[in-house]
C-alpha cells in the first residue's frame, strides 16, 4: 500500500525536501534500482504531489548524483560504476579527512573519550557477528567526528557523499575481517586525537577511506 507523503510530522519541511528524502531513501534501500526509469506521472500519483515540486526534487537528486536525466528518454536512477565509486571515495577521503583535522583542532578534550565509547560498542557487535548494529555504530562514530568539525558547509557536503557511498559500503563491510580491521584503525585514530595530533588524524582517516577503493573496485571486475 502506498503511503501519502503528506504524513504527520513533516509539515515543517518543504514539499520538495520531503520528496527528495523519500526518493533518496528508496534508492538507498534498493527499492529503486540502478538504471530504473522513474515515470513522472506514476511518481506524482504515488507521492500525491504535482509535477512542479517533483521535477525540482529530481533536479536536486540529479545534482547529488542519485539520478540522471537522459535527453528524450526520461529520468533514471544513476548506474553504479567503478569510476563513480572511485570518484566518490576519493572526494570523500579528502573532505572527511579535512573535517577530522578541524575536529581535532576544535576539540575541548572530550572527543577521544566519546569516540572510544562508540568504538567499544562496535567491538561488542563485531565479536557477535552483528553486522547491522555494527554498521549503525560505525555511522554514529563517523557522524559524531564529522559534526565536531564545526563547519556546517563541510558537514552538509559530506552528508551527500556519505549517502552516495552507502550504495557501495555494504559490500565493503561484508568483506573478510573488515569489521575487526576498522576497529583497529579507529583505535589508532582515537590515539592521535587524544594526542591532539590533527595532521596524523587527517592522514589516518584519508588513507583508511582510500583503502576501500580497492575493495569496491572488485565489484566491477
């Protein structure tokens, strides 16, 4: 059963923003597949909206890399590709490492302890083989770290790139030994933060993200 987009609790958001979030979430959940054409009238009927806000939402999602508008063919969910994965991870590595550098510079002395608490929860779930809750804690770890950079523009840009990497990240997470390896890298990162070594923390995070490119690239062999 389709649910109206005009549900309780979203009145404070603009209609376009709500459409963007709805379509984006469906892409990330895999309900809308790479290469799938989005029929405008069908989407309007499903979301109970007019064409104008839907088209504006499509333009936003196209700019974010989730959709592609093909001349005289229509709007499609963007395909996953090796080049796109490399591009997204490369940009994310440089921007997220910058955010971490700024976070360490802005640290009031509590950042390392908070990250250590989250990393301990990740260790617990990794030992139980609970990939779902591990992934949630991992997201919490990096979101907290990024949000500590105190640069809202950078945070907003990274939100887009992090969502785009979700389309690849599940495969990375399921690779052998990835959870344990991630926890060890977090420990090294936390140690550099505790020492207030912003340059080292930046380097560690950048190298960690770039290392995932090799794993993601195997999806397209």
